[in-house]
C-alpha cells in the first residue's frame, strides 16, 4: 500500500490536503482536509446585522458576490422586506453576481485547471514567433529563464496547435476577467467585495451611462465565452474523452436556485428564469423539491465541538483543534443524511431535468458535439463542460436582465432595523449551493451560519463514515503512475474547490 499526501494542492483557492492510499494501481481510500481555520462565523456574532454583507464577502476574493447576495437575502428575510425589493434591485444583484460567475469560471478553467492538460513545454518552439507566448512560457517556467520542465512529464496529449490556442486564451482570459471585474464595479462600486449589494436591494440605481458601459463589456465577454471558452473546453474534452469516465463521485446532487426574478421565498426552488434548484439522484429522472430542514452538518471528523452538529439554524461553530478523530476544518454537510455534489454539473443536470429551456438548449449543443449523455456531467471533463455551458447560459440571461432595467425607478427599499428576527439566504454560487442562516437578537447577530459549496464538495467523512463527494470521486480511480497521480489532481480540480470558502 502506497500512501501519498498532496499538501497543499496547488492551483486551487485556499489550503487543501489530499491523502491517498494506492494499491494495485488504484486509489483505495482518500481523505480531503481543509487545513486552515478561518472563524468568520464567530466574527459575525454580536455585530450589527448590516455588517454581514461586508464581512461574509471577506470569506473569499473569488466568489464574494455570491456571499453578498446570500447575506442580502438573509437580511431581507430577517428585516421582513423580502417582498419589497424593487425590480431594479433584483436585476442589478443578478448582474453583479453573473459578472462574478464569469470571472470565476474563466479563472478556474484557464488559470487554475488548464495546466493539468497543457504542457507549457509545447510552446517552446514557438518562442520567437509570438512574444506574448514567450512571456507566458517564461512566467510558467523558472525564474532564471531556463525552459519550463514540468515536474510531471507523462500524460500531456494536446500537442502544439491546441496548446497554442489554449495558451493564447489563457492570456486573453486575463483581460476578459478584468472586464468582468469592471462590470461588478459599475454597479457594485468595486471588486472584490462589492459595496452595492445590500439589504433592500442595491445602492446604485441604473442609469444610461452604467447600462451602456456594462452592456459593451458583456458583448465582448459573450464573444469570448461563445467562441473561445466553450470551444476550448470541448477541444480539451475531445483529446481527454476518457475523463468523462473518471472522477464520478456520489450519486446525489443538490442545487439551490439562483438569479431570482421574483420574491426569493416563492422562487428559491423554482424560478421562471435564472437557475432552478432541487435535489436529484443520478438514477432518477425526477428532480425533488428541496426540504430545507433536511440539511444538516456533521462534525464527527471536523475540528469543532459537538455544538457544530445539526441544522444551521441550531448549530454553532466552536473550534476544537485537539479533537482526536478529526482531520479537517471543513464540516460535513448532508441532505437526508447523505453527501451531495453541488456545482455546475449538479446544476446543469438538475436544470436539464427540470426543463430550464435556455440551459437545455445550450447543453444539447455541447452534448451533441461530444456525443455524451447528460448523465456523464458528473465526471472530470463533464464538470468542466457543465461550467462552460452554464457560463454561456448566464451571459445570455444577463443580456435580458440588462434590457429590463428601468432608469429613473428605485433600486432600494427603506426599512426599520428590527430588534429580533431570523433570515435565510440561498443562492447559486459559481461552485454550487450557498446558504446563509441568520438569527438576530437585541438588534445584534446572535448566530450566523454559512454552509458553502466547497463545504459540501470537500467535506470529510460523516458520523457514519461516509466519505464526502471529492473523497468519493477519488476512491476507486486507476492511476498510471502511483508516484505522480495526475488523475487525482485532475479530479480534485474539476470540482473547483475553494477552501477559503469551505472553512470560512
Ligand atoms: Ni471561495 Fe465560493 C463559490 C462560495 S465556494 S469560491 O463559488 O460561496 O465554496
Ligand atoms: Mg459554516
């Protein structure tokens, strides 16, 4: 039995350790550990509830807009104004969140994942021909200017032509991400950690100038997503088709809705437009409505006291760093006591089954090109494809929302701060289902619990010993070179883990 510890896993956000036992060319067991404590939930206790949106965004610089939306929804709920958010407020929240999705998706594919497949050494012969690629090769190579020598020299299959395409887009995607950041800033003031998304709506009413600036960037981004990002994913998928059969994890999937058009309490499970939520088992055609009381967290193998167990309205997060049987700062969320995969593959599967017309249309094009079935989305390549298809779908939704803005009308509702109350905010974040649960007492936050996408995906074992989704996706995988299990790195990265979020 060979034991391997990958610590830290690079090219992800945050601090993740993966431990593998490999025997007979196969991963026999896997453990996923979040190795850095954060403590944001404890930080929120005792504060003015209006601070929640500013503080929870500090959980993460990659997906802060998702935390801004979840906290604003939780405050709308606690302040009893969730039916009064002006249409402009809802639409601009969606536009800010959508812009953040675009940045996050491109970051993940090009700047975090593509080097699992692209060998920068393939660019070497092209140095003189293209100064930009020369710069990239130098950047990815050694600081003394020596040629790039990957630590792992095995399974790179793209070859020169595709590598050059992906490398060019790696650079172009930096510019596109900058534009997506600017779009967040147009309505949200800045990125990361926007100031615009607040309880009651958003602070900035739409005007012709901001709409024009936003729309021109969105058009440019759409062209890139449609003509470079999605085709680039399909190009890699074409060469690495076996990765549609690698990295399948748990058979259960969960999504909250997202990009709400209506009162979120009515629409978080089923929206007219936007992203639809629900729970789905792989063998079933039927998406179930979510029963939110069935969401619990387990801390049997997490460094928290027993108060961390249970439904997020009741649990507390108190660190217990000496706990014997624990191996992670990530808790273990379960739905009906079972681990669920969250993220673009789960969402696209659920939206496909639920009849989300826009998603079905975009997904069918990609599935036809690859000859795959929708059931193959929960796999390494399927997750990359689902993310790109979702990104294009959201860009197209954003085109509609920007047209629905009404300059001259309000974007924010006034409210009185209540002394007590409780609130729930659920949204889709780039990496999956994000929930904030809030309780207010004497005008202050009494308890604030976050259950975050990567908390679901990177969770450790629960009290029954059932592994989390990333652990399960690793177990059983064949590895070509047990000393360099590239398959494991590709599986982990396909989930786009963000450990800063997962621990929070
Ligand atoms: Ni830090 Fe996040 C997203 C949230 S993930 S990136 O997407 O919420 O766990
Ligand atoms: Mg939490």
